[in-house]
C-alpha cells in the first residue's frame, strides 16, 4: 500500500509538471524601451513595413529572436517585391544576437520546443505567415 501511495504521489507530481510545461509559453523579460533589443526590433518593423506582393513567390519568412536553448522565437513574413531583404536579414541577425545576450544575462529558460518555419504566402496583396497562430517575439 505504501508503494502504491508513493507511486500515485509521484505520478501526480509528474502530471503537474508536464501540465505546467505544456501550457507555458517562452517568456523573456521585456527589454526596457531604450535597450538595444527594443531598438533593433523597431528597426526590423520599419525595414519590414512594406509587405505588398503580387504572388506567393515574393513572400518569404524569416526567423526572429533567439530561444535560450537555440533557434528562433518566432517568424516574420517579408516581401521581396520591392527589396532583396538584405537590410532586414542584417537587422534580424543583430536582434537575434542581442536576444541571446539578453537570455544569457537574465538566465532565461524556455521549453526548448522547436518552432517550425511556417512559410509565407500572398493573401489579398500582402505577405502573411502561412500559420496564423505565430505570435510576435516576447517583449516586442
């Protein structure tokens, strides 16, 4: 009976931990408005303000941010209709490096669940992510 009771308590504790992890979203501390990370995010938004497209071939996705255990936090759709994306890609690289530094400095943890690239498509003349449930990176 004692062994069964111990097993049930262990199972209940494991279930609580798994439930908490399953519902948890990676949340990183929100950078102060004057932080390099926030400033870079504003530059990314400015560089990615024109999402116009004529067809799917002009729409692309790019991983942004950095999870504490690796990989991007989320993805953005961008359009190559009017630019080659070089400035956006450069800003995204700088932002990812800043997010990695934030994660290291703040000892940020995440669930380490891999986020797949959803791809992008042209809808009503605007590039959008194919998967609509992708949220902006935390703190933006």
